[in-house]
C-alpha cells in the first residue's frame, strides 16, 4: 500500500510540474515566408485574392487528388469559404474563409480544421511592390494553443512544419504567374 501511495504522489507531482511548466510556455506561433514574382502588384493580387486559385499553387491542395472540395459564396470576396474533406490524415477535413480584404494589399483568412484535430488558425497573404514589374508576396500563418495544450509547442517546430509548405506554395505561385 505504501508503494502505491508513493507512486500516486510521484504521478501527481509529475502532472503538477507539467501543468506549471505549461503556464510559462508560449501560446502563440507565427510562420511567414516570402517570394518575389516578376509581375506587377495589381496582377499578382488579382490572382491570389481568389481562394480557388490556391488549388494551382498550394502544397496542401495537391496532397490528395481524391479530396472533396466545396465552395460557398463569391470567390475573391469576404465570406467566401473553401472547404475540403480528405481520407488522408495529413490533409483531414476543414475550411478556409476570406475574412478581410485590403484591396491590392492583403487578404486575411480563417482556417478551421475539423479532422483529425480541431483548431482555428489565421492566415494571410500580402503583396508589396518592389518596382513596377516585381512584387513581393508574403504568406503567413499564426495561431494559438490554449493552456495546457500549448505545452505541445515545446515539441512541435511550427517553423519547420509549416515553413517548407509555405515555401513550396510560393515557389509554385511564382511558377504559375511567371509562366514557368
């Protein structure tokens, strides 16, 4: 009986320690990548503001050719939703909604992941003129993990997990828009 009590005290102590550590772990994360595209800013923005066009450059859109897609609303406007449903656990099920558009400058999205886990994150794309014929495009994600789930951020490298996929998508976007 004494051994069971000790084991119980040790387990409670470990759990308490983990929960205390989680109080001090960051809760937010942000990842951003950028690329320059040899096209005028207006032309680049006109292309990226349509969510359906992400099917042509986003790495995630090409991960499952059997993925079911559903669209609601008018693409390129606030409130448009692009939903996906995949049997592939790396893709899962969710939707992306255009939340705000600063015409010619920035598009903000809300990503709602439903399976294999539930989460809501934010994403954005921005355009900035480098000169009359070159545009810098930035694509970023930011999210939050509430306590005590934020403890997972100690073991998850969001820069590595998302950064490469953003780079792939931006490289694909550059190829599409520059005709390569």
